[in-house]
C-alpha cells in the first residue's frame, strides 16, 4: 500500500485526519509518516513538545504505510468499541494522546504522581489506583492482565469530566 491508498483506507474508516499526517507535518498527538533518502519513518508526535514516540524506520513506503494503517486501525477499533486484540500501555498511551487527555491525569509507568490514576505492575499483578495530593491511595483495583487494567483506566478516563 502507498500513501494514496493509505489515505483512502483511513477515510473509509472515518478516522479524523487530526490523528495522522503523511506530508511530514508534525501535528500534535498524531501519527506522522515521513520520507527522506531511503528511509520511511512512522512516529507519534508528542502533544506538548517536539518529541517523537514509538518511532519506527522502514525501507519501503509499503512497509511504513502497512504499519501505520495497523496502528490507526487498531486505535479506531478500540475507540469504536469493536473487538480488539489485548490493549497494552503503549496502545492506551497512543489513544489518550490522540484524544488529548492530559498526561497529568494518569501514570502508565508506575510512577507515583499526585491527583491522577496510576497503573503499577507488581508480582505479575496489575494494580490501578487513584493517588490524591497527599499520596493517599484510593479505589485500588487488582487485575491479572495488562489488558484488563488498561481497559479499566480507559473507562475511568473517558467518563465525562474536565479532561
């Protein structure tokens, strides 16, 4: 698949163009496809900085477009509550960034931050809790898979609020 075909497939999905860029434009919280010399790059552009996340380098346009389609299709399936393969922290982070949910509302790497929901992994268990401004843990839940924990966080964060 090339960029023209990729764009058409993403339009057929109804995926907002704000989630991607093919011309090298670095839109915040979007997937960017760039080409220079013999390299094709796909990366997630950080919402607040010029930092790239999950950057992958490919030797052909076809490989890069196929990769980008799979990422965006999986994100679209998840957002539309379709059956999706297990969700992990990486996909959840991509979705939260794309939807512009403030990173200060959550921690997916286990770091303790006040006033946010935290995902922590301990002894093959996934622990999710809310940490208040004084370091108190509230509403602690234990999950046995990363997928269950990530879906719980997604449900928590997508509730109507001032996100």
